[in-house]
């Protein structure tokens, strides 16, 4: 008799999805399929895409085939459940992006298979050929840029992604290291709350967390660009091992060096005015000045030596700061796993 009474008492629990909490009351012998169906009514997330998390447990929705009861799944009164998943509308948008990427890849493959076009010479010299391989700068770039249209203010997101793709320092390191990326896009904070960046298939797509958690703005450009350097490193190395750390440190150093050279007039910007040029902060300058200069010999080029030494100290301070920030980025990267430490 007590068992029948227990099975007839409804369970009251809550399910939170993208900041909205839904209070539910279902019998303990209700199935997970019933719960998935109810959540689809509330959130428009199909059962097959629903992921439920509570107290360390995870249940992946699988349509109408899951006859596990709520009691068997471990749901109790007062349980707080987190729902993750994409709606059918969002999924169709992602499918459209995927189809477009496939179409672009097919066109690129067809172009690569075409023979080089012959050009007639108007002079007495030999006939020459031209192909896209003669212009490597056209290959080492972001071939497509797309924001997530289902998120707020996609126009601003697109502008930020374009700024990253046209950043002179980023273009410089991509040319230097022959990096090519098929698609540059963004990560939705509510779908990937633990990630800042993701590199899929060594450059097929790079996804960056460009928005704030509350969708009330965008993250600092410098922070997003550092994550981009991190993900570009995954074009070469998958895991966060020592090879990865060396190359990633080199990319950050080259970005800082490039922008210092731009400021000093030894490089010319190709993107025109209006781009952020690296300027060490007052805190960084103070940190750099804290280094003790070595040696004490006299030199006829003492002013030049001082300027060069100052440049070296600022760069070293910059790299020390970047290394600390890189450790934080590594823990929020979805591409590789941290190197094993013994």
C-alpha cells in the first residue's frame, strides 16, 4: 500500500534552459520519453537533441524509445535539471551553413583539378602559365566568415569576425606559417559555456566565443584575438603538448613583434587606417622597466642600445603576460586535451 502511494505522488522538479526555469510535476513512473516530449513543447528542442544534466548525471534524448522511468533515472523532488540543445530552427540554420561549406569545398576541389591557364605573350618571351598556386596569399586566409544568425545582432558579430580576419598581424602570421581556414564563425555561450574556442579538423572551421555570457555585448577584441592565435596553432598540433606551446608562443611573439614594427614604421598596414595597433599598457611598461639592465660598458650608440633594450624588455614582459593568459585559454579550448603531466 505504501508502494502504491509512493508511485502516485508526483515529483516536482525544475528544468533550466538558456536562463529560463520551467517547473514540472510528473509521476515517478513517467518515462524519460514523456519528459523529453514535454520539454520539446516548452523549448522547441527535439528529444533527439536534448541533453539533461543533474547532479553529475547525464541523459541524452533519443526520441520515443527511452522507457526509463524518472525514478529509475534518479530524479527526485527538488532536483534541478539543466537542459542543453539546439532547436529545429537553429539546426536547419547550421545545416544550411554546412551545405554552403560543402559547396565551397567542391568548387575549390574542382578549381584545383583544372589545368593552369595558358597566357599568350605579346612579346618575344616564352609563354607563361598562371594558377592560384602562384598567389599563395589567396590561399592562406579565412575562406569564409559567418556569424550565428539565430543569435542577437548578427551584423555586429559579422563585423567583429571580419575585423579578426583582416587584422594585419593575423594575416601576417597566417602568411608566415601557411595557415588556411575554411570557416571563421562563433560559439554560442549558452551552447558551449565551458569553451572559448574550437578548431575543427585542423582548420576546416575555427569557432570563437566572441559574445559575453549574457549576450549584452562582445568580449574584448584583444582577448578574442589571443584565442584565435591559440586555435590557429591547432592547425598544426592537436594536443596541448610542448610542440603546441612552442608554436603558440611563437605566434603570440610574432603578433607583438609585427605590431611593434608597424608602430616603428618598418611595416606598412595593408588594411588601411582604423585598426588596433599594439600599445603596451602603462602597467606593462612599468613591469618592463622593473627589469635590471645588464652590463655596464660604454658605447657610442648608447641611445640606440637603450631603445633596443627597452624594446626587448617590453616584448619579454608582453610574452610573460601572454603565457599566463594562455594557461587560462588552454583550459577553455575544445580542440585538444592538456598535455599529460607527471
